[in-house]
């Protein structure tokens, strides 16, 4: 049973304090909807968990199955089972999608994956995500549309099979059809090999497709309200103003 524990996390970026004591626990099989107004630290939290060096942790802890995540390098975090589908995936010229994925998969194994198995799995995944066949041979995200980049993050997630996956606004830039493809792929993964899943999205409709077991609102660097999927509907209907009044935080 994978368990990611974030306790009293304080993070600053370029000298500015963004997270101010954030506590959150994510277990295998759970889907957490992470909401909150823009600029309150959702992406900062995910970047800090993944080990982006821009994000400085001044206090608190992050553990994965009791192991100190903060002591790990980025690649070690990835090998330990953490995955981040980024809000703005970067383009890497000169590295093909298949080279990138094969290296990442092999880094997680004792022996390299047989080339034939890898190709078959990659082809299957590309098909499931309804992407163009040449995807494997294209440079990582180079010249991809916004929607293609987001779908490619899901291709990576499906191939890497993380134990804890975090998806940052994975639905932005997707049209209605792509949205369904992405949501169904995530749901299917949760059924077949349950992960601890954290989803950031501004769209209640997308969140609800993923059947969240937990929902949280992050305001001013802390989680101020937690609940179940009914919280997603409440935010959708009423926005964040009520939180400001009820919890005396500045939204
Ligand atoms: P959210 O994802 O909730 O919209 P972010 O975590 O992206 O919020 O941003 C929280 C705050 O941290 C914002 O004020 C943002 O400008 C600042 N911030 C985040 N990342 C960086 C960065 N790499 N450099 C400078 N400021 C940043
Ligand atoms: Mg934002
Ligand atoms: Mg963000």
C-alpha cells in the first residue's frame, strides 16, 4: 500500500513564502481533487513533491511509504513511484518520445525491457490515447499542440505505472473528445492498478468524471477545507467566497 504523507510543509520560491504549513495524506486507490483559486500554491506543492530545485523547503516533511522523499534526487523520486503530469509540459528537442520512455522504464528495472515488448506496449498506449502513430518517433512534445502535450503526459503515466500520480491541470487545452479519452484512461488505470492520485483542475465536470474520493481547497498556502466529491460540486456552484468568510482566510 503506497502512502504519500506531506506534513506541515513550508515552501518558498525566489524568496517568497508560498506554502505555509500544508498537511495532506494520499493513499493508494484514493483520488484527491485539489482545488483553489489561482496563485495559491497548487502547482508549487506538486513541484516541491517532485523535487524541482526552484522550490525551497524550509520546514516540514514529505515521505513515501515512510521514506524521506526530500532526501531523494528528482530521478530517485520518479523511480520510487512518483509521477507528475505537468501543467506546462516542456519540449525536448533531440530526444524522441520512445527514447525518453524506454530510458525511464529501464531506470526502474533490474534488466532492460525487451525492445519488442516495449514497442508493443508503446503502440498499444498510443492507440488507447487515440494519438497519431508517429508519436513514438517524434521529439518529446516538440511542435505538439497543447492538447497533444497533455495526452502525451497520460501516455507517459500509463507506461511508467506510478504508485502516486499528480496531474496538474491535465484537462486544460483538451477538447471534449480528448477530455473523455483522458478521463477514461485515468479511470481505467485506477481500476486496474490503483494509484494514489492527485488531480488539479478548475473544471468540476472533469473532476467528477474521475470519481474523487477526497477533495481539498488550498488557499494561501494551506489546505483550509477537505471533504468528499460534494465539495467539488459546492465550489462549482458557489465559488470560493464562502470559504473566505467561513474560514477567515484571504482568497
Ligand atoms: P496555483 O498552481 O495554485 O495557481 P502556483 O503554485 O503556480 O499557484 O503559484 C503560487 C505562487 O507562487 C504565485 O504567486 C506564483 O507567482 C509563485 N510562483 C510559483 N512558481 C514560481 C516560480 N517558478 N518562480 C516565481 N514565482 C513562482
Ligand atoms: Mg494556476
Ligand atoms: Mg498551477
